[in-house]
């Protein structure tokens, strides 16, 4: 394990941890986007990077030069999940504000610090001896921390995936293109963390130190990716009133029960809606939002959402993108547009990315655009 190769991996991991700290500071002071969310993720990245750095210093035995840091950096593992959960909460709830009650998420960390106080208060030489014994056998404090942080991680992962699922439904109620705001990158990063952790547990049965070294390296890469994606992530729901974007669990009829769309607005609303779609083809606007369409229909966003969900039977996202797919299919059959590429026709229909176009087309037709063109008579 002390071979030059593994030492090189450890130093690379240490460098990755340093980049994680740099990204955390950058995110904390980032002037754009959702600043509260950015700062919560910055806290997650900061403590995660410090924890990884501490583990590497332990493996390299450099921690023996500063034994007072022992166990302190390990305890940061109990802060990862709460900070990341609050970040997801801030990204998916437009009305999110930090409250004193959120401090309760830090209770496991405080309890572990209290539990570990006898070790944390050891004198320097005593702490060094405690560290040396830890190389031979994991101390009880480390085992307790591993169990507590694993249980905590599983619980918060479930909460994060639940929030992301709700968010995916919510954005489809208000936006016609969700490519940059569906937060799929968070889901992928979480799944990556789970995969790395699972692989680490499996390989630990064969060689725990190699498993720790490789997992820390991959964790560093994933955390770095999170920081980069977060910097590029635009704020969500900033152009919509919070009341409109509150997550809804109810079925459509129940959701609108207390503020139903008046019957006398349904027929004229549907007629004007079809006129805007069939005549003006406003769905070709790639940035079209529920609020934009509501303004043209002289309806509130809530009433328009009800009109689409109950009287049309589709969310705003599905209604607009189905129109775009039909527009694309008509253009594909137009002899005057034979010279255009599939993507060019898609952009003309209102799609603004290849991914959103291909996903929508596959969803509504059951085949890819290329397959559809091949199956369509010339």
C-alpha cells in the first residue's frame, strides 16, 4: 500500500480536495443564480473536501504532525447530508428561507462531538498515540461515526430523491423546456456517490485501504463535478410567484378544488388557446413559459394550469412539446424543407436543444426522429 503508485493517487486526491475547497469559496461568493442554494452547496463541498483531505493525511501518516486534527475532520461526515439536503430544498422551493429550525439538522454532529470529547481533549502526545493505535484497529469512535453517518446518508438520500421527483413534475407545469432546470445532474451525482460508496464497501472485504484510496479519489472527482455544474446552474422559478410553484401532491381535481376556474372562462379560454397555437404558433418560442401564455390568454397562471390539466388533459410541458413534435412532423413532410436537417427543423418547431427534442419525440411517437423519417414514405 505504500508503493509510489498509491502514494501518487493519494496526492492526486489531496489536490482534488484542494480544488474542492477552491470551488466552495467560489460558489460562496458567486453573485448570480440562487445565492442561498450556492452557499449551502459551498458548505457541503467545503466540509466534504476537508474530510477527504484529512483521510489522505491520515493514510500518508502526515496527520501525526498535527494530531489535534484527528477525529475532528472525520466528524464532518455528519454535516454532508444535511447541507446537501438543504441545497436541494433551496433549489426546488422558490420560497425557501433558512430558519433557526434548520439548525436541528446539525444535532447528530453536535452529539458526536460531545461523545468524542474525551478523545478530542487529549493532550498532543496522547492524541498521537491514539492515532498510532488507530492504524492497527479502528477505534470505537470511528466505528460509531461510520454507522451514524451511513444511516444519516441513507435517510437524506431518500429525502433528496423525493424532492427531485417533485421538482421534475413542478417544472413541467410552468416551463416548455426543462433541459437546464430539471436538476438531473444532481440525481446523477447522487447515484454516482451511491455507486462509489457501494463499490468501496464491497472492495473493503478484500483490502480496505485500497478501497478507501480509490473511493476517495472518485469522491473528489464527483465533488468537483458538482461544483462545476452548480456554478453553471441557473436559478429556477425566479420569474414565478412562490404560491404558483408550491409542490403539489394531490390529483388535479383536488388541487384546484378551492380555486376552481369559473365555467364561463373555460370555452373562450380553450378557443383562444387553440387560436394562438394553430394560428400564431406561439409554441415555436423556445423560451415560452406558462406565465407568458397566461398573459396572452388574460388568465392567471393557476387558471391556465387548471385549463390544461383538467380540460385538455396535459401539463403545460406536454401540451407545448406535443405541438412542437407535430409541427416537426409536418415540416418533415414539406417538400420545400427537404434541404433542412432534422435538428434545423426541430429548432424551427421551438425546441432549443438536441436532448430535449429527442426526448420529446421519443416520448410522443415511440421512435427516434431518424427512425420516423425512415418509416415515412418519401
